[in-house]
C-alpha cells in the first residue's frame, strides 16, 4: 500500500508574481485607484474583498475615479451578474471587485492577509 501513490512537489515561487505589501492609509481606495491607473491601465484585473458590501463600495470608488469597474458577489441579482460577466468578457469592463478569485493580471486585497495566506492566494 505504501507505494500506491505519487507525491509531487514544487517551489511556491512564481516568477510571474510580485508581492508588494503597503501601509494602508485612510485614503487607501484613492491609493488603489492611483496604483491601477499608473501600473495597470487597460489591463484585466480583480480587487479582492472579504465582504460583499465592501465589494460594492470599492467598485463605486473605482468608477468615480474613471476606472471600468463593477462588483460581483453571491448576493448580487442574476441580471447584475450576467451584465458584469458579459461586460468582462467583451472587454467593456476591466476590473471586477469580488469575493472570489480567477485568472487575472493583478490582484489587490482590501483586507489584511497573513503571511502564509498571501502565498496561498498567489498560488491560486
């Protein structure tokens, strides 16, 4: 029985990922908008939040700063989710603020994560 399995392992180091931890200021949403505009304008990305209401608030702020952003979470109605998905797939929407993760070029977390959690998120 001992030889009935295969063990695979590799380094957690992902050369295509950059981990940057910054101090969260009172104007952190403005900082996030500025960061996206300066470093990821026109790129597809996600901003990760722990709470559904925070997703909506962050998306509102990003839109007010001229970014193509909207929220997506479990409590959003079906019509809203369908619109976000259609706009995301067509390129009309470039930033989704959500409580889930997927394929993207950048990820920002609004909430603090522990050291091992940051690597777990990065490996997703």
